C-alpha cells in the first residue's frame, strides 16, 4: 500500500495507482486507493486538464487546485513586494550576452 502522508511529495513509484479502462460513455473509475489517498469523495468536483508537455491528462480535486492557486498568488504578491522594496541596480536590468556574443544594435 502507498504511503498515506499529507505531504504532496512522494517517491516516483508511489505516484502510480494502476490503470483504468475508458467506458463507452467516456467514464473512468478512479482506483479506490487513489481516491482514499487524495481524499476524493462522491460529488467532489475534479479539475481535468491537458498535460502541458506530454499527450495526456492531469486531474486534481478542485479544492486542492484552488488552494494551490491561492498559495501561488500569495507567493507572487510577496515576491513583488520584496522586489519593490529592493529594486535591482540599473545595469542589472540589461540582458546578459548569450554564449559570450553581445547583441548588435538595431
């Protein structure tokens, strides 16, 4: 059985719950162990999105996705406040040359 910790991180081999077969009406049954670990209950809203790189789907319990986005937004706000409190020196705002080659002027 996979670990039941509250940590969002897990070993790679703990990330797999098996397979499911797509039914005629497009329905999937999420394995019981995955539902238990992710605290998914009947009636929960599940966010399903396309994987940004690979051909596949990613799913999240909507409340968990919302919590992640709220935490992400707070972190961005804090970073913006920190940046406003200590602006970069003017010469640090210019881009660095790529592979030692400086950009030519237009």
